[in-house]
C-alpha cells in the first residue's frame, strides 16, 4: 500500500520549480531522438498503480518497465506512478519510490539503446548537506555506456564508474523533487536488447542513513543503424575536435565563420549540438565535417533551428533531399549548398550524392538565427540508401558507379516488373498490401557487376522470414543485434527470421564478398501474409584485384596468391580446372608437360 512521500511543504516547493522548468519541458512533444518516454505523461505509465510490468506503447513497445521487491529482481512488486515520477510499491518503505531492497528493470528492444535516463526525487536522506548521497547501480550493459551527468539545476551525479557490465554513481539528494539528475549515455548500443536493473544503497562517500530514487523518463537511439554521430557522443565543452569511433568522420568547432580559430563544442542533452554555450551553430561560429576517403554525408538532422544554412566544400551537387518539407528552399552552386529551415522541430535532410563530400571537409555556417545539429549520418560511396531511389518511377535503379542494379518484381522469381517505391528513407516494391515494403509474392533482384558483391543490408519495419538466393557459396551472414534467428544457408540460398517490426534501423553484414560478386541475388519473404522486408540500405564493395606470382625454386615453381581458387590448363586458352586442395603458397614440379595457371575469384 502506498505510504505518504513527504510533507505538504515539500510538495509546494516542487510546484514552484515546475514553473521554472516549463519552457525546457515543453519545447518538444514528439518522440525524439528516436523514442522519449516521460512517465508522468505517457501511456500506459501515467497514473498507473497495481501493475508489475508495463510496456511503452507510445514508443513502439521499445521499453518494458518492471517493479521488483528485491535487488535480485526475482520477487514481483507493483509500479507506482505519482506526480512526476515512477517508483516501486512492494508493500514496504515508500510506496511511490524505489528504496530499501527494491529494484526496477528496464527491458529494451534489440533495435534500440538508451541515450539518457532521468532521475527525479532521488538521493540519500538522514545525513547532512552534501553527505546525503545515494549510491545508484545500473547493471546489464554489454559494454561501457560512456555515462556522464548533466545538471538541470545543480550537479547531482558524481563518482561515475563502469566495470564488467555495471555502472555505479553517487546521487546528491535533489530537494527532494526540486531538481533532476540527467544521466547521459553516449553509447546507446551498450544497452540495446538488454535488461538494465536499477538498485540503490546509501553511498560510502556520504553520511546518509537511507536512500530513495524515482524515474522521470528514458530516451532512446538506434542501437545498430548505419554509421552516425549523435549529440550524446559530443563531450560538453571539453574539446574542439571529435573523431567518430570508426575514424571515418572528424568534427571540429570554430569561434569564427571562416573556420580559423578552434573552439569547444557542446551539446544540449541528447538532442542537439554545436558550439559550447548555445550548443548550436550561429552566424559568428562554424562546425566542419571532415570525411575519410570514400565516405560522404548521407543525412543531417536538425532541431531548434531556423533561417539560412550554408554548407560549403562539396565537389559537386550533393543531391539535397527534404522529404519532410522542413526547408523553405535550397540551391547549389560552386561547391556551396544553401537551404532555409522553416521547421524548428526535429527534421532530417538527406544527401543522395555521397561522392560530393567523400574525402572532403564540409563547413556548416549560419547566415542568421541558429542551427542545432541533431545528428550526422555518413556512408561509404558504395552504399545504396533509400532516398537515392526515385519513388514509384521505374522498376529499375542502377547506382551511379554501375556496380549495383536493383529491379522490383510483383512475383518470385522475378518475371513481372513492378516499380520500386521509396518513402522517407526506406523502400520496397510498389503494390501489394504495403507499397513501401517487399511482401507477399514480391521480390527485388540485386545484380552486382563483376568483382562487386554484397556486404550489408539495412532494414526497418521488417518481420518474418527473409530469403536471399543466388549466392555461389556461404555469404557469411552476421547480425550484431542478435535479432536474426533460424539462420540457414544451403545450395545458394540464405534464409533467416527477422522479427524487427519497429522503426529503428538494423544493419546486418555479409563477410564473404566473393559469394555474391558478379551475381544476381533475389530478395523476398516466405510469402506469409505477416512477413515483409523494408529496406533502408544495401552496402556493397568491389573485390580488390588478385595477383598470381610465380617463382622458381630448384626444380619447382612456387605460386602465391591472396585469395581465390588456383586453376591450371595445358594451353593458355584453357580449359582451366580447379586444382583440388591447392592453397597459397603452392609448389609445382617443373617436370612434366607445360602448364598454365590462373586464379578464379567469385
């Protein structure tokens, strides 16, 4: 049964603080960055009592929260939403807070990970001053979540430590209920598909007698999407340079519009970044994006933005695309793209010509107002992305480099062409029950040029069995999210079940390029009415040239080659046959008839 929280005096003080924070809390109501759960507002949490476990219906069921009476999370208790917080009612202690031996678990979908957990009405009690510290423990991470505390009013979170899947930190009593403790997680993939368990105790660094905690909200980002830099990645006012973990993108902040004088960058929570201070780009500063060779800009998100944005440094027209109509107009000339943001909310801009920025440094300037960078997505130039495809225009689309040609079909195997259909940043085959996906009897053929092959597939809104046929050998399927089940390869066909019906993108990999090089692959479902494939990207690559070297050693010749199958023939024109069991280096006797050798690469 719920017990009283604190006195009426504290509740009155809490209401005063709410008025001061209202502008911050009301700036955005839509789910952003990917999902944002606020327990006091969102169903089914708001006003809930008597439920052990609840799933966040407003964010595509990406989060399930459960209450437990013990620290081991084995004895069920009830969730209790009171005022602005969510707690645990186990029948002991305070029925609206997590306290004593209670715990709370956050079960997160495999496609997403947490970027921020917001605590409220939390801390130690019974001590004095800054000694009222609670020791909060969150376990269940697969790697370091790279956590930091973001003050709302005063610093609340300190002494952060991560080890072996567990994050601990001290939390200074917040009033209680007069401030927030915002725990920023710069590595969302560390919690993707995991169950995080929150427990607490009094901190050994303080003098509190008891502890308590309440949750205000949880935010998410994609856990296994394409390469990106998001606001939680950017350190707050500590560095002017940020390098992505894959070393493919380097960001720099400058205190002038000509990108001469370096200046620290900063972020606003997990929502946007720019130059420290305002945490945006404004007319008297700039941010540069330096891309590695072969990698270019694919998507730029903005929020809290308006006015004219100037991006310079392109080698050609970058193919600006605005599916949400958030820009009032755009133009390109002489390496400079200009567009006007008319939507101050969250919006995404896409770039269909990644080669225009590959290996170059792109500078972002503002002519007026401000530009909050909500995220930067980049891709190899040998990546086909959804926005590249003209929607419902033709059954066929070929990449500019000629390495990949897609064809949509109304049937499987493909004999009846059907238009490819793109929406926002995903695509499928026009017609059927879902014109933006491949489902029913539909299929897509992916024809690779000689030496080019499949290295990755990105999907969202995908469920059921996926079938890809046309391989010459096992393609080496790999799914970092662990979503795929029943993975099977036989006689040129790969199949797997992929139940990921939500909006976050998941990219799977294919490690054996030669299995698809020069082949035509057919992609389709098992035909079940509940199965569909919604593609976001196709990653491909060209095989490196293979050389065959020969050297004489006594009465033998030694042949060496990096990959492929060694073949031999008695004449230069063939016929060539595989040499069974031949591996590099291969020794062949000079004695016997004249022989010719070559390496077959698939």
